């Protein structure tokens, strides 16, 4: 262990900047911030030069309880932990857990670590969609195995009958129908089995803006009678991702079809936007509609197979979306606010490398 440590240049700032939790170091005498990591800049949506050197109460001027906890820790000269404290950030009010720690061997320095509790909820939602992706894979594998066996028997029997010399009336046409429909079902099962294949999918550098435009054009043509107003706002500088074009096209066609089907009135609105937001999985795609929304009793299992509120729906669309997202190491979330349903898909940007 000691030998390994000697051979590694341990850069403490690099380590702190690799952490996803905001970390702030303050001078307890002047209450000024002397250090913050990258996660703090993302959390406060500003650069470090606008944070370091400022008094802590000026940065968090609307958070008196948070400031009081810091003062309490400094006065008592001991560490302090508090759960579920509200903090105002430029974009929203966020609930966090707080750990204030006195730095050893320095009486004037205290570190403050924040844990964004909403991230825990996002992780729970991410787990749900990954579980759903796995469930649809298992379901398809089971159905393919169970259906293909009797299909082979049916087709074999039809072929034996077809070799007989005499037929009555429309027998030959019926036999051909059996063969054709059997083959069609087999092809359908073969296409579904691609979702049970754990081998790496073929990927290349892809710009999501163009994929989404193509998907929108397809869906718009299908639902043109509804006269849906598609409002598009694409980030022109959106970095490429490493993805499979066919699967990504299917992903956004499914999501846009869901939004279109949810709109039960002429002149509905679907908003599509792409953004680059610093942090984990920075490439974001938002699809928002003003349709009927998602019933509360379906929200927890919305990505599970056969879960649907559509009269003729099969409940496989979002399960397939979950599987595609999983194949691309991304994430998908949804929310219903003021009769508007928003699906957010997230991807990592393409790292410069030889593909």
C-alpha cells in the first residue's frame, strides 16, 4: 500500500473536484469562503471566482437557518450534521443534508459538505426504469421461447399437409396463410429478442438534434389530423453522443407518440428542447405535452411492461424506451405539473476517442 502511494501523485484538489457533493471550506474568523469544488459551482450555478473570497452569509443570504447551523458549529468548535435543510439556489429551493466539520490541525477552518436529497429521489427513479428495462428483457425472452416452439410445430404440420396430392376448395390458400402468418410472428419475435441481447450494440457519433427532428417528422405525419403544434428549441452547440441511430430513433418516436396520443383535443402543444447542462449526464432532451397526464396509480410502474391507460395500448412503448436508455448508459425521468407531462432523457457526451 505504501509503495503504491509513493508511485501516485495524489492531487487533493483533483480528488475533491471529482466528487459530486458540493464542498465549501470557510475561515471561521471572517466567515469567508476560501475554497469550493466544482460540484459547488454547479450547485450554485456560478463560477468559483464568484464564490471564493465572499462571506458565506452573502452567498446564502436567503438561508438563515443554514447560516445559524454554521455559526453554531463554529461557536461550539465541533462538527455538526443536519438532515433535510432547505437552501435557495438560483434555479430552485433544494433540500439538502449538511455536514459541517472542523478541519484538524487548523482552528480557523471548517468544511461544509452538502448532499442534494433530490438526487436520492432521482436515483430511485433511475432504479425503477432500469428494473423495468430488465423486466421487459426477461418477458420477451420467456415469450419468444414459449411461442416459437408451438409455431415450429404448426408450420411443420402445414408443410406436411401442403405436400399431399389433393385439396378441397380453398385448402391450399389457407395453408399458405398459416405459413405466412407463422413466419410473420417469428420475424416479430426475432426483432423483439434484440432487447434481450446483452452484447454491446453498434454505436457511432450521433447528434441528437437531427435524430429528434426526424422522429418528430414521422410522428407529425401520423397524427396530422390532430393539428398538434410542435414547438422545437434545439441547442445548436449540443455535443454528440455515442449511440445507435436506429434505437435512438425508436426511443424518441415512442416518446413523441405517447405525447401525441395523450393530447385529446385539437390544437394541443408538444414542446421539444435539447440542452447541455453541466453535471452528470449533461445532454438533456425535454419532451413536454399538455395532454391528459399520467394517472397517479401508474406513475410508480410506468416503465413496466403492459402498464398502460390506453384503451388499445399494449404497454410496451415505455418499457422499450427504458431498455434503449439502459443500452446507452443514460437515464429517463418524468413529471406531471399543472396538467403538463414532461419526459426528460439524459445522456453523456461523446468523449474524444477512437471509435
